[in-house]
């Protein structure tokens, strides 16, 4: 019975994601690979159901199981109605799945030995994450005392206006943090009818699995199978991402899920730059919004991405650049509108206001603490280049790829991704400059998890940098010689 309830909770996410996917693609006739479609549906469903529950909670409606089911039924009805013109395709999902499995069986016969090794490696990583999900409890301090405790309060008290949220003797004092992760978790626990800190980690595992499939589908647009599998394995084996502790995907921390949603945002923005489809920009906006609802750091990432987009559009003034600039303005408006509810809730709280950042983000604070910059840059070097147990050769390979493929920055998509990572690192640097804490102590426990936000996007950036040399494709937008 527990297994049935657990599967039912995941179906709720799929229903919400299916409705959003059908809504955005209702007039788009382009072919979407089967595995990509369903991975994006799940990724979209996690964020959209969590966001809807936040809006419901904001109205002081209790987050009971019945409310969640009603929302899912409405989303399911919307999905059905949007799929009516293509109802035959909707009904034939099992047949499509069988066809995909048949195609997979045919492709197996063409796998080379190297590809088999890469696939076994990816399968091993997925199996390990599955074991970490159900075999290990939450062990990190923040995962238990911050994120999981909030989901526990939501499970039992069904509201985030409970006094338990503001009891400094009970909960970690970062009251104003976004609530998307605890809301995702409470969907599972409410459907189970019991609070279980292992079973509620299932969305983290399925998020990782969906991202693996989506990332592979993206890479296959311009790489052969072996190269795409290599980059997927490289992403999956990043030590800090795959760890069951210190912020890894199944650790209960928010950092790895946020990093994966950042990667989704980057992929859809790159597709928009390449193809100009407003559908891709809409997906990017939704994933950017979910990123901001996971952690306030997401706002810094989205601002960095917008700045990089604006810069790249001004540099690459193609025939349609004014139309794309208008689309970017709509993207910004959409992101800001969806951010308003979170800020209304955050600033309505009578406690927790500025406990850590009260009036510190000022030019005067930056001027007073600018002497910290050498320490910060030195910490970046120690963490990103020398901390091999955290990153392996990721950042060393990235630097080598940039130097060796520096001409690739004449491609609009490459410039955009590179600038986004650079701008986000600058945002983190400014935050570190004004922090009212001892940096050495703070970096010892948190720097790795903050750098983790950029790491999946860094793997994607490396793939883009080598795209022309390995696949022979240069991309659609180049600066003229």
C-alpha cells in the first residue's frame, strides 16, 4: 500500500507537468523525443505543483491531501482538454513506449564496447543514487534542521503561517528562505499519510534521472552517441553532486536540485538563441522561476542570465535582434510577476527580516570590505582547482577548454553561457564581500555547495566549447570575420 501511495504522489507531479507541457506546446508541431518529453514533464511538474501549493498556502488555505488532489484533478482535466485534438497520440502512450523500447533494443545491437562501458557507468551512478535515496537518512545539518524540518511542520500543521515556522528554539533561523523544496516533499508525505524522511527523497532521485535523460537528449542534437554518453557520465560523477552528503542530489539540501534547474534553464535559453522559438523561452522562464523559489541565490543566477542575454543580443545584432529583445523583455516581466508572491510572503513576516543580510548590500559595505577580495579569489582557487575530492578535473578542464577553444566565443550561445557563469560568480563575490561573518569559517562549510550551483552548467559549457571540433558544427550565430 505504501508503494501505491508513493507512486500516486509522483503521478501528481506528472499530471501537473503534463498540463504545463501541453499548454506550452499546444501550437508547436516540432517533434520531441519520447524520453525528453517525459523527463521535462516531470521536471516541470515538480516545480509547478510546488508553486501552486505555495499560492494556496499564501491564501491561508490548509495544504491538506484533498487540496493537493483537487489541484491535480484540475491540472489533469486541463491536460486532457489540451490533448483532445491529438487524443489518439495521448491514448497511444503505451504504444509509443513499446516502440521506444523496441528502437532501444535495435540500437543495443549497434553499441560499441566504449558505449557499453559508458552506459554501465551511468547505470551504476543511477543505482547508487537509488540506494542513497532509500538506504540513507538525512544526515546534513541544514537538510534536517532547515529544509526537512520545514516540510515536517507543513506535513503536520498544513500551513507555513504556523508559529512553529518562527520559533527560534525549534527551527533554523533562516525563516525567509523560499519553500519550493519543502512543498515538493510535503506532496509525498501528505499522500503517504505519514512523515518519512527517506521516502520523501524520491523526487530528488527522479529529478536526477529526468535531468540525465534530458541532458542526453540535448547533447544528441549535435554529438554522436558516444560523446553524449561521455558528457552525461561526466556530469553524473561530479563528486559533490553525486554525494549523499554535503549538498549532493539525495542529501536533502536544496543546492543540487537548484543546480539541475539552472542547467534546464540554460539549455532552453540556448535553444531559444539558436531557434528563436518562444516556446523554449517560456520553458526557460518557468525553470528560472522554480530556481528562484528554491533558494534566494536563484535570483542572482536569473539576474546573471538576463544580463548575459542582453549583452549577447546587443553584440550579435542579427536581423531579428529587435524581436528577440522584445521577447527578452517579456521574459523579464514574466519572471518578476511570478516572483511577487514570494516577496509578498517574505516581507510580511514579522521575524527573520534581515537576520543575516540586514542593510549590508550597500556600496558603502562593499567599499569597507573590498579588502576581502584577495581572500575570496584565493578561496576560489583552493576550492575549484585544487579540491579534487569535490570537483575532480571539472574546473581545470573548463579552463583548458576555454583557452583551447577561445574562438568559439564568436558563437552567440557560447558567449551567453560563459557570461552567465562569469556574472554569477561575480554576484557570489559581491555577496561574500559584504557578508558579516568570518569568511574562512563560512567557506569551510558552504563554499563548495555554492559553487555546486554552477557545476552542471559548467559541464554543458564545456560541451558547447568542444561542439565545433568534435561534431563539426559551428552553430547558427557567428560574429562576422
